[in-house]
């Protein structure tokens, strides 16, 4: 596979992950009305781990890992799965799903800074311009979606979401830096398993299983989506993207997450769409392409070669 095709494939993986994560805010908000955050997370991680295990068995991957990499997997599982999801699920108790989608776009800024500090990645002009374009796009969507700017008054939920973006940046840097020599699917399985094991004591303490009978078919569908596509496939594809692209470049795809959240909110919550929101989405996409500036020239060359 050529370098262009490899990077294009990695970008596709990252985009699919972001699409699932964008919808996850709406699905999580829909289920939290019936069950507590920890019960939700236990079910998510349990379904995700089971799904990934079935994939591993079907694809005949080896499950054995070296003991020296166990601490790395535990660290990634705690930060990227347990802490991150607990912060977000708790935040969604007090803020809207759409607000969470906008705030997660701050994560690439933290990732770029950490990448420069610890991975010695450089800040190029195209990367800076791309970040600026993406931020403008996020602000356009944010300030027009409800007709006014997001209310950033003192709210624990906003603080927890911002903290989760910093935590995610640290996780992304570690995922790239640790270079665990196993397929992304294997790494993702163990991370989900760790998340399931860490949250299980909470469902026992809260007797969370008692509220499961209250869930409707629609809410169970949300849970299955969160487990299979969000906790399973999205994390797997995110890891595959990191195998090819720099951590800071992969993080830029998080700017696409508000678009996915907006589409899900329109489809599931019947919210109105504004022209400026569409314009903001286009600008975000332009920003992501600019940050990954080598894609466009190579794509142009490829097109002209075939014509």
C-alpha cells in the first residue's frame, strides 16, 4: 500500500470513529434518564468487550500478551476508557448532549501542545491555519445552533467535559508514544475489558441491574449502539488511525465530532438546522484537510494521472 493510500485509509478510520462518538452523546443522554452513569458504562464496556472478543476469535487473533505490556494496557484502559467515559457520562447529567459535542473539539488543541512537548512534533503554518479554520467552524456552529452562544456559566458539567478533553489528549499521546506491538483490535479489547472490570463494583454498589427493566426497546438499541459501535469499533478504528498518522493530526478529526452530533440531534431530536451551521461544518472539514495538508496535493495528482 502506498503512503497516500495508507494515510487516506487511516483518515477514513478516524472519521468513522468520530462519527460514532458524535452520535454517542445523544444516545448516552437518551439512556441516562433511566439508569445511572456507572450502570450505563458497565453495560457499554461489557457489550463492547464481548463484541471485540468475538471479532478476535473470528479473525483468529492471538490473545496472549507480554507481561511487560500489561501496565501499558492498564494505563490506557484507565485513562482512555474508564476515566474518560466516567467524566463524560457524569457531565451529561447536567449539560446538553450538543454542548458536550462542541466542547470535545477543544481536545486537539491540548493534543497539539502535548505532541510538541513530548513527541517533538512541529507546528507548521498549514497546521496552525487548519486549527484556526476548525476553531472558527466550531464557533460558527456553536453560536448559531440555538440562536445564541453557549452559556458558559459555572457548571460542573462543563468543567468535567473540558477535563475529559485534556484527559483524551493525554491518552492519545500515550497511545502513540507507548507503541504497544499488538494489533489495534487486541489493544482495544483489553482496554474495554479493563473498563468493564473497573466499573463493575459500582453497579454492584448501586444495584444498577434493578433499573434495567425500565428500559424500552429504543433505549436498549441505544445501549447496543454504544457498546458495539462506540466502545468497540470506534476505539478500534481510532487505534488503527494512530498506527499511521501523527497523534496531533489524528486529534484534528475531533473537529468533525460536532457535525456528527448535529446530524444525530436533527435526526433523533428533530432540531432545526441553520445555514450558518452547514457553513461551519464545511469550514471544519476544510480545517481538517488543511492540517493534513499533504492529502490534497496528492489527491489532485492522482486525479490528473487518471484523466
